[in-house]
C-alpha cells in the first residue's frame, strides 16, 4: 500500500514540477516551439512574400508667393518653398499564383503610410490655401486588397476581386517605380483605383486583354454622389507586345454609367481633373476616358535606352460650378500627351526626362474657373538623375518647370496666373 502511495505521490510531484518548469521564463526555444505546434499555430506560410520600400526626400518650390499653388502638381509635390518629405512607407503582402494553367488562388494587399498616402486617399483635399500644413506623413492608405483567382479556361483566365490599382496611365502610384520623382500632369488627371472585379486573359505572347466592372473611380461606393442613384463603371484594355519583347502598346478605356468620382476639382487641390458630380445628384455625370501608352527599348542600345509615350482623351457631363456657371449639364473635355526617355549610362547612373501637355475645352479643369473660363493650356518638363550606388538603394535628384495659362494661384485668390513654376528636389528610396 505504501509503495503504491509513494508512486502516486512521486507522479504528482513530477507533474507539478513540469507545470512549474513550463511556467518559468527560462523555457527553452524548443519547448516554446512544441507549445506552438500543439496549439496549431503556423509560424510560416509558404509562398507568401513581404516587400516594400521607404521613400523620403526634400523638395523646393520656387513660387512667387510663399503659399501659392501650382495647378497640376500632386499634393506632396506642391508644398510651398522648402519641405522635407516622407513620401511613403510601402508594404505589400502577396501570395502570387504560379504560371501553371490550373485552378488556383492567391491574394495581394498593399498599404502606404506617408504624405503620398494622404493625397492618394484624399484627392479633394486643398493644398496651400491660406496655410502650408496640408502634408500628413502619418496617414494610412489601403492601395490594394484583392483576391486573385485563375480558372483553367483556354490559356488561363485570371480574376481580381476587391480593390485594385487603375488600369489607366503610364505612371503608377508607387513613386519610385516611375521614371521621375514627381508625378506628371496626366497622372493627376486619371483615376487611381477601383473596387470591383477585373478579369484578364492572355491569348498568346503578344496579345492580352482586360475587362472589368467596378463601382467607379477612386471610390469604395457605387458610382453616385448620394443615395439618389446607382451605377457602375466598365473597364476594358487591350495590350500588344512586340515579338522581341522590347516594345509594348496598351489601350485602356473606362465608361461610367452614373456620376463618377473621376478626379477632384483642380486648382488648389491634389489633382486636376473634372468633377462629374452635379448639385442635384441626378446621375447625369457620365464619364468616358480613353488612354493609350507605350514604351520601346531599342535592341541596338543593349537595353540601356527607353522611350515611352502617354496620351489621354476624356469627356464628362459636369455639374454646376458654384463660382461661375451657366447651369448643370454642360460638357467638359480634357486631353493631353506626354513623352518620356531614359538612358542608363552605366550600372549605377541614369538620366530620365519627361515632357507633358494638358488642356481642355473650358476652365472646369480648375476649381474656381467654371465653364465660362477659357481653355487651360499647361505644360511641364522634368529631368531626373538616378543613382544606384548600393544594392536596393536609389537616390534621385530632379528639376521641373511648369508653365502655361492658369498655372499658378495665390492662396485664397480665385485668380490664376501664367507665371512659370520651378521645382527642385532630391529623393532617397530603400526597397526590400
């Protein structure tokens, strides 16, 4: 009996000792891993990749007024006089689909924090009207979040469902991925993102296309300004790749069946396009946008030279302008073109340039001007030098000049001027 009792006591003591040992802070990594495994916590998901960048810099706008705005400049490129910028901290989490033509799925989520995030999310935000404190480096912007699906039909039919970047335009929201540091005039005149469904199909190595149905431009809601109506936007794209793979031509189309948050009012804001929203929310603001862009890398230049172009033609039925209008239902058309060139001089240094033109049939491209104002005519030229001295580190220096009628505006002043606007800046990017 005593022997049996002793065995039971020893077992209880051993169990208690084990419990005490497990509660001690000195538990080994092996014990911790065992606990995690027993609780079915997976510490690593195969195929999921984290990437991103940190982008910071300094910009100086040589404006005539300490608080003047430059029409067509993106918000974080427009801070008056000198300004240190945290453009963005970008994080992308992705499980990409393989190249196999089989039923499969994945996802991608892109998040930005910084000044670019603020203006990408708030295209209606005034810039430099009476103050110079619009920049917000603490802002969080969900750029993309979608599920990707492949149906094994033909060569493979892919779908994105959720929020995704616009199919229009040569420049993208990721500033370091563009040839130049500042965003161009045409970038500020086109949609940024959609929420909906986008399908893509690759016929062969040379032709692929996209079709999509979304809520509208730059909106998580349906294509309407209030509950007064319902609508959607239809997207289409046809992309052609040269047999040698050194040239690409993309044609992109969008039609909105109702009032669309296409782009914000222009002057003094972070973008320059037309507001298609009428005061009565009557669903009259249809938008039609066509964009064509292409690039070419001549084979004789051994992949060191790149040429590109970007063209835009759009029209919309716009609402009344509160400052200067003849009533609702007038049509505004805006159009523009841009040319780009980049030469990789050696492994660590390149030069890039950009020239753009943007105009329209009336002043509705600008907040204060309305449809009675004359047609705007704006130009910009940018030259950028890039340095890749260290792996994953990009340093860029840039000069930009904007000119044309209705180019600049003093804070709180409804008048716009044609004075040239000079810009100089530097940028440093670390990608991972």
